[in-house]
C-alpha cells in the first residue's frame, strides 16, 4: 500500500495535526520526517486536548505505529516528557508503537543556548525562532559534528560527545547562557536510557512495512514557506518540511507515494519574523486571530506567541502546490470566515512596479510586495455544524472554488471546527 505525505502549504500552523489525525485513522504507520519540537500539534479528542511537539498525533489511534524519522532533530529530555505525559493520559505507548530513528540528530543544551545567543546577536534582524535549538542542531548535522540518536545506545560515547559539545559552546556563550555541563550530561543520560528501547533503523522498518502493503502517513511539520530551500530565506526553519524532505527524512523512495495532501488555512497566519504580504493590523486581524481563550485561536502551540494574521495569499499556496505537487488540498478553519461582509484573496503581487505571480527569492523583494486582491462576497451563516458540501452557503462554496482555480488543485476536504468530526468531504 502506498504512502501519503501531508505538507503545510503556508507558514506552518495550517492545521496539519488534525488532518494527520483524520488520515491516521486509515493508516498503519504515521511517520514524522523533519523538524523537532519547534512544531506543535493540537489534537482535540472528546473532552481531551493533546498538545504534541514530537510524537506524531497518530499515536492516539491504537492500531497505528509511529516513527520519528532520520530527518528530525530530537530533544531527548522533551521527548521523554511527552512520552510520559501520553502514558499518564492513558495512551498505550511502548517501543512496539513508537520508533526513533537511530539516524535522527540530537538537540543538546548547547544547541538551545546557541539558538538564544544567535537570536540575541541578531537584534532587530532576529528570525523569531522557537528557541528550541533547531537551527544549531541542523548546523552541526551539516557540519558533520552532530550527535546521532543511535549514539544513545552507548552511554560512554554519548556522554563524551555531549560533554565536548557543551564545553565547546561554553567557550563562546555569554556568562548568563553558560551551561552546567555535568548536571546536563546526567539529565541527558537518564533520558537516553529511557529512550534506548525505542531506537531503531526506521528506514528499514518503513521499507519492510511498505513491502507488506502497509499504509504509511508521512506527517509534515512547519510549512512550505518555512522550507530552508523554498521558503523566504533567511526567515525559515533549518529543515525541508516539503515532499523532498519527506523522502530523504524517512529513507523511502518516491515510487511509494500516491497522495500529496497540502494543508492550507482559509486565511494566512505567520509566527516569527519575515515578510508576510497580506498581513493585517486592524480589527479584521484581531477577529481572525481570536482572543486566545480557545485552543484553536491563533496563538503558537509551542511558544504561545500571537500569530500574525491576514487574508489568504493564493500566491503562496499556489507556489506550495508547485513545490510539492499536491494531489489535493485540505482547507482548514473555513468557519472562522463566517460573518465577514466580504473576503479578499491575494492573487498576485506588485514588486517595484511589476506584477509577479510567484514569491521572489529574496526576503527584501518580498518585503516590498504589495498584494493584488480579488474581493469575494462573504457569508453570515454559522457553518460549524455543516457536514455537507451542498449545504454550505453559496458564497462559501464560491470562495473554496475560487481557491481551487487559483491554486489549480482540488480542495477535497474542508474543516469547519476543531473537533474530529467537523470535516466536510467532497
Ligand atoms: P525554528 O524552527 O525554531 O528555527 O524557527 C524558524 C522560523 O520558523 C521562525 O519564524 C518560527 O516561528 C518558525 N516555525 C518553526 N516551527 C514552526 C511551527 O511549527 N509553526 C509555525 N512556525 C514555525
């Protein structure tokens, strides 16, 4: 059976967690391929809210096996906390149900401290990272001095590498960021011991399962516009949260991929720095963001930061469709648009007097982009209880159909609320 890849079509936070949760009900294996605990998925099951940063939300489906792939960077201490929290909440979680790739990289306290130091040094030009050590961990991986998760099998080797990395970091860190190397090494060794039974050659496992006809769901984190190659550099994360990253981050071949599901929110949000052409700073943005009282309001799951909000940017979503070859789109949070008299969609940009149809390569150019808007009629009806495409207000259907045309990908699924069943399948 084939693989399905779920990818964010904007700047992250598109609602991939709930889409993965829905698709996981049809999968045997759910595998994450990039990023680390910079991601945050909120999944709502019955009365319980699960905030997951590393473990795929597929873990909430008893028959699913979850994989943390080789493309990820993993903070062992935080992963242990997440595992224990899930076990406490009654989720059956054992090494049979969760595999950690021996080739994934470890985020150490040195990476977290260096992330903070680098952001501080950038001042006004800060990326607005999640301060989880993601960038420095990938930097060490590419510079061939990182620590692979497989090293946790050998306590002495792991402790030596950790020690060395933290001592090196202490040479350059300011006094207030300097690390207590011995205490932190002990903490990490304890986490390594807990995680040891979960370690495995995950690529071999996934390929074996694919041969057995299992269905694999590859769960993306972040979004296409945060991709280190395709996003608006340097305001990106340090990994490839796009389809290419899924294949290399799991060690599977393209021949297995049948569906590439793009997830886009019905409007735009972004957290952290960097240009966002359709950003609004007015009562409309406040309405899109929500007050923060509900977990689905636009405040970061990982950092709690209010997200920047604005109209849908079809230029960005069309670009994401091109990069990833989406076979279908899921449009989330359509219900939030109820009650607006009119809605706008950016269909192109004007940069330096010229009309452009796709994002430019430099953030300086994107900063100068003025969106070209198309205005569509809004609808007043509350659509949260709607489960049928034809029962949606005409204006809502027209809004969705216009997006399909602009992005040139069919919108097969819509979400109209945070709960599992608040989905409309076409
Ligand atoms: P980093 O991944 O922590 O290095 O952060 C780099 C950029 O990606 C910052 O703008 C973050 O706000 C953004 N980012 C990282 N992870 C996520 C996510 O899961 N959702 C939304 N933005 C993210």
